[in-house]
C-alpha cells in the first residue's frame, strides 16, 4: 500500500513527498511491549515506549487473570541496567496514579520518571492494595538517545494539516462519529503563529488499537468548549482518507502530518506554547485533567 508523506519547510509549505514504503514508521502497526507474568498472574503492558533522556510521562496498564488491575495507586521504582548487566542501578521511586478511561471500566497508571541516560531500563511496580499485601510485577524497556516524536522543548513542526476549507465535509477529516467543525478550522502552522497556545490530538477515533482514541478527541472538544478563544484546538486523524476506508483499512493512507511529526504509535496529544515550542506531550490516552493542567500552565 503506497502512503503519501509530506514534509514541511520552516514556513510550513510542502517541499517533498515520498511513499510510506520508504518510511519505517507505521504507528498503526506497533507491537505492544509487555512484561513477564508475575507468580500471581500480573502483567504490565507499556503505553509510552517513545522515551528519551530527561523527565518523561510514563504510562502502563496492569492485567491480571481476572481483568485489568484498577487499584488507585502503585509504587514504581526505576532501575538502569548498564551494558546488558543483570545487576541494575536503582534510580528513583515515584507514585503512579490509576486514571480511568472514559466510557470504560479500564484505565492506565501514569507517573513521571527521570531517565538520566539512554539504554536498558526496568520498572519494579508494586500495586498498593488496601485489603492485602502489595502485588509485585516488573517491566524491561529501552530508552533511546532521543525520542522519535517531538520532545518537550523542541519546535513543533509547522504542519499544514487539512482543514474544513480544504475538503467536502468533515467525513474527509475524521473517522469518528463525533464531528466538531471547530477542531478543523486552523492548521498547526497557523496555530503556532497566532500568539495562542495550541492543543493537538493526533488519533483515529474509529480505528484505534486501545479503544480510547475517540474519547481522546472528546477530551479535545471539552477543552475547546471550556477555553474557546484562549487557545487553538486541532484534531488530525491518523489517516488521510477517512471517507474511503470505512470497513476497509487496506485503502488507508497515513496522514502526512502524522508522518511529519514522526509519530511511532497511534495516539498522541501535544500542548504547544505561544512561541511554537512543545511544552507537553502525551503518548497514549491522556485524561482531561492531564491535558488541561498542561494548557493552564500556558494561559
């Protein structure tokens, strides 16, 4: 399947195109990172694998033999493993909060951790259960020399994503059933130049591996309703041709904006400051409270 890739210049104008076959990025075909089963049947599924040195938002799901673990909090200790050694260097311990997903009994744990170098890392997770002893589970993963998607502190790519002025109806802009035209009025390029903060969600509501891409766009809409006129709110679907792929993903073309932003997974939210710098990034589902706080820091 040939997929279009549009790169932008500093002025946000398209300069080159290439097929997706030439790009290793397929955010809609990622493999989940899972930890080993614990003796009592717990397992971690990593939700934020795009990590680099520095402070990172870390999110994960914990499953059990009876379903997802939903205890309110977990203690998380990070460990660095130098040169493939099995003896790690313990780094820090933080509290991870369980954040329920909308319209679901499921949810994920989130925290912030500082990774002081690239390499092999691990998490020792202790699920805090008020009715009994903590339940333990762990996870190993890699921290890269740099993130693939734009990092906090980096310039936001000035993409010229399609707006309602470019198409014949919202069905050409989103796979979701919730279609708010206000989320498709400005480009990211315009947003980073109009002296307002910008919140961008890139996700496909109808074709999502974790069933919360639709709710993520609803979070964006709710923020728009609450802070209209004080920030830009932009949704970019993962796919460039939503109206052509209902029921047939073989016809899907990845959005040039998603490829320009080098997204390595299928659901992202970014908060951009008035100067066009990424001030917060959320891989996977981010609650309204998380994104709202990041926005409030700029208002």
